[in-house]
């Protein structure tokens, strides 16, 4: 991955506000600001981790990028084209280059279709291969994801969760995409096989120079696969940094709290877990000032009224907090 090339994906001020309707006439009485103005870019061959608690907007952001749901506003530039203004036909051809791996591999596979038939259909719909060429390609795809070509005539219910997710990955790879949005690809799997699927995704990314937006709800999942990590809270990115900087010098209290929740394998490095007060506030009515202030262990009066912008504090490292130096100093005593 190089950092001085043109980004493959550039997201600018992306928003998705879902209307809240009430009454018999279904009048709009408010909006759930699921994604509320996020900007980031991803270089070709880069893995960007997108992390936050459930309800922070990360999955909605991933789907807006692929236009599986329509964004309310903002720009998504992919491979030199503006995705948000493409017609349905143009979008269909772009889908070859932008694929998604879903969280729940079972519900994303057709239970009445064998694996072979499903993968051949993908190849045929995109005009990539038919007949014997398709059969050969399907066998290759299964091998790529660590499965046997003998599995070709089996149905989804005949596989384990991990195998089903491998099939989901094979389906995404079938069209030769440039970008894969991996939407919590391991969170529905047993802990014992999560590492295998992460390793597979990492190996494929390296072999094929793929670009990932890797969505997860905790930082331990993305640590070894991401080049950079964006931490989301209540529809916004609150910290964005190269992985090493984020894990070693977190500069937002929310990131510090997420890091404190990662179990330490070294018994001599036990750290105190920071338990955040209360639940995530409603994205329909975000708190004033800094959105994190009701749960922040470093909040001051200024935080209740002044919304901190996402500012760069070191090359490539940005945080949305008024006191990044103090946070770093505090983190070094806590983690
Ligand atoms: Fe906490 Fe204040 Fe920083 Fe927000 S601006 S994260 S409330 S210290």
C-alpha cells in the first residue's frame, strides 16, 4: 500500500438521515442521523478498519458507499467516478468492482441454491464465464477460500458458519472486485473460527492487492488486518489514524475506552477497563457540544457546548477532541 497514490475510494461529508414518521398521516417529526457527515479516503491495496459500538452508523456508512441504501447527502468517489449520481445501469456495472461480505453468511446465501450454481450464476450475470470455463472458475474460487471443489453440489445448510462465510467471500471474489466492504464478517461466527476467517481475508487481500473497508465493533478484530483505523461514535468519525499510532497513542477518550476493553494475553500487562457511563445516546437527538460528553471520563464544561471538529494532530492522525494531549497522557497511565 502506498500513501501518495490517488485514492480508490473518497468519501466526503457523507450523511444518512432516516426520517421518523408519526401520526396517521405519517408526518416527518424528526430524523435519525445514522451517519452524520463522515469523510475519509482509502488508497488502492489499503485496509481501512471502521470501528464502533452497534448503532454508531458504521454499517449504514458501508451500505451508503455501495449505494445499497441511498445516502441523504455527500459524495462517494470510487475509482474516479461519483457513485451517488450513477444511474441504476451504471451502478450495476460498477458493482463488479465494489463487493460486500455480509455479517450473517446464512441469510445472505440462497438456501435453495447449491454453492456451485450460486457462484456460476454470479459469473454468468456479470458476463464473466459460462459452461466449462465457469465450472473451472468456481472450483478455483472454492480452493482460494480454503474449501474443496467437492463442495460444489452442496446447499448452504450443509456447511458450518465458518464455511458459509468462506462461500460469501468466494461470491464476492468471483467478479474480481477492487474494493470489498466487509461488514462485521466474523461477528456471527464462533470465536474458535473467527481468527481463521480473518487470516483468510488478510491472505487474500495481500495476494490479490485488494482494498477493504473492514467494519467491526471492537478494535481487537481489526488490529492485525488494518493499515488505518477510523473510530465512529454516534454517526461521526471521532478518531482516524494509522493502526500503530491509534493503538499506541490513542487521542480520543472513546478510543481509549475501546482499547481498554481488549483482553491482554500478557498477565503482567493488566490494564484497567474503562466502563462507559450509560448507553449510546439516540442518534435522533444527539447531545449538545461534543456528542461523547455524557459518557466521557474527561469531559469539561467546554465539551458540553463546543462541538470538537476532527483535526489532524500528527501526520495522518486526526481526532475530534478538545484535549488530545491530555487524553494521550491519561491513556499512557491507563493502558
Ligand atoms: Fe471528552 Fe471533551 Fe474530548 Fe469530547 S471533547 S471526547 S467530552 S474530553
